[in-house]
C-alpha cells in the first residue's frame, strides 16, 4: 500500500514544508538524508534539498506540476539553480507582491485553478509555466485553493465543505475523480498535511486510519 506516515521537523504538517510532483520532491535541506531517501523511494521522485527564499515553508510558497514550478519573488539564484539542475521543469519566479503561491494555486498535469484574487497577467504566467489551462475557482467558498486540496493525475482530495458546483469545476479542470476528506485527525486544509503524486501519498503522522482509507481511495494509491 503506497501510503505512508511522515513528519518534517517532528511536525505533521508535512505539506507546509515540502512539495512534490511526478518528477521531483522539494524538501528543506535540514531534513535528514535518511528521510529524503524514504520520500524518494515512496514517491519515485528525485529529492531536491533546498529552501525557497531562505524559508523552509516550501509547500506554502511554491507550487508545481510535472511541467513547471512557481516560486515567489524572493526566491534566490542558488535555489532556482538547485531545482533546475535536478529537472527539466520550467521554473518561474513570480514578479508580484504575492508570495504564498503554494496556497493560491492547485495543479496537476491536466489543469490548474487559482484563487479569484489573482490578476489576469499572473494567471497567464501560471498557465504558461505549468503548461495547462488555468482558471479562477474557490474551494469550500474560500480562495486559498492550494491549501484546501491536493491534486494528482489520479484524483483530487478536497476540503469537506466542497460545494457541488465547485466539485464539477474541479472534475472538469483536473480530469480526475474528486473526493473530500481531512488529514492529521480532522484538519480540512488537506494539502498542509500530505504529499501526493501518481505513485503514492505521504501523510502527516497524526492522520488516522479512516482518513488514510479515504485519502488512498481518493488519490487511487491503494492497491
């Protein structure tokens, strides 16, 4: 069963500190090599150990799919080069006052949604970087779509208060089934407590058995 419990710095909010797509995972350099190897093996990715803007909250600040990575305006050259040297992904540093692109953008390799507050030019740049159609949408009536759901090329797990009209948009944009659930014993901001791709999923160590069952079914990682 490719679904595993994990922590970063002893914290169950693993999605705040890391991000993953089908090619790479980006984790803080302070994460021990033994833990990096686990992520590498579990999710079949190359692990990049770097910060984003000297910060360890990588999952909140950056967003990616298998085509590209979005970084906030204060990402530095060393960090950009670390990501580029590990992959062929498009890497774009967003030239705006906004910073938390991991919270504002949700993407897989079929499509992306963004919070309604982004400017048209920003949305176009996101679409170009990720190589997918990108549209504004809310989840559970809230704009922080990247924090409210996890999307892979097999499924989407979203906030339990997802509205039916939002579900239809997500299914159309991401071209995968959409389900709802929580992580870490009831946290509805699901991406803060998990990492998922086409190979498997890694969830925060406080995630319960019933939550893991729902996550596994939603992301189609239980065989």
